[in-house]
C-alpha cells in the first residue's frame, strides 16, 4: 500500500444454536435473533474488537443465515431449533 503500510483481512465464522422443547418455533427464533442483535451491537460499538484491530480497522457481520429445524433427529425428541450462522469480517491497516 506504500509507506510501509500493511492491510490484512480475516473472517471469523460464528453460529448461534437455540433449542426449545415446545412446538412454538418463535421461542428459539426470538432468542437466537436477540443474541444476534447483541453480537451486532458489540461489533458496531467497538470497532477495535477489544483492541485486536489497530488504525484503519473495519469489522462487520456478514453472511447472516437463519435456519429453522425440528428439535432432534430422533422421533422421540420433540422441540424446535434455530441456528443462525454469520461471519465477523475484519480489515486491519497498520504500519509495518
């Protein structure tokens, strides 16, 4: 980048897995989305990710996907499950 600057990028894969023993899909979905909202707020409010990123930093949540599933793979297991997958994508710029 010139002037001995280095730009690096990284991606941290993450997921939220919520299960409820009832038949109402909204319970685990609301819980999973509340946790996702918290993760989004954390990244938006601390662009350094706790000091891990330096000047020229940028972090954002990307590739968000919500999957709703039956609670188990066995007929004896009841319930509902919601899995939210996402990535924390980071760009860091620093002087070498």
